[in-house]
C-alpha cells in the first residue's frame, strides 16, 4: 500500500499556492501531480487541515454487524452450524449476501471460537499420553456391487 507524501511537501505546495502561484505551477515546481496539488489546496481551504486523510480501515463490516443478534441466536440454537450455512441463512432470511470469510472475520472480531471435535485433534505431541486413543478408526463401508481389494 502506498503511503502519503510528507507533510512538509504538502505545506510547501499549499504555501506556494497561498503566495500567489497557480496550483499547476506549484505542482510542477515541487514535482507532484497536478491533481494532488489541487486536492491538497482544496482540502486546506475547506477544512484548514494540511494533513492527509487516514488510510485503510474497515468500510463494510457494518453490513454484517447489523445482524449480529440474529447470528448469535442462530449459533446458540445450532452450535454445530457451519460458516456456509450461516451465509445461506443470512442470504435467505436477512437478504444479506456475504462470503463465509466475512462471517469468519465477524466471529474473529467478537472473539468467538469453535472448539474442534476431539476425534479431529490428531496432531499431538509424543509427550501427551493417550494421543493414539483420540484417533477413531472405523471399518470401511462396503458398497453394494463393489469388490474390496486387500
């Protein structure tokens, strides 16, 4: 991501324009784009501020935050619900179309975590007794019409 030009350069351009130089001439003199010089001077005249605007930030989380109560109710009613199911619910019931990653970031912002099933915790240290006991092995299901090769 780019960063704003220095405040010193902005002040010199604004001071030059304030001293009677045109915005285009000031831009050429200080080696900045004409549009930058125009915008800097315009902002200074409107607000009195010479600093740059804040960059980045969250511009769209308010959409899903408006449905926070509905999402938490849904998760409390069905603790095993998936992110995809939550997105489908939001689209059908709330007319809000979001990606599963948006729902994940929503839960991350609110500090909500989901503990995995114990049978899925397969990578454990050798120092942990009973690590092998956590693995559940089920016999392979044979399908009708298929032979099993050993």
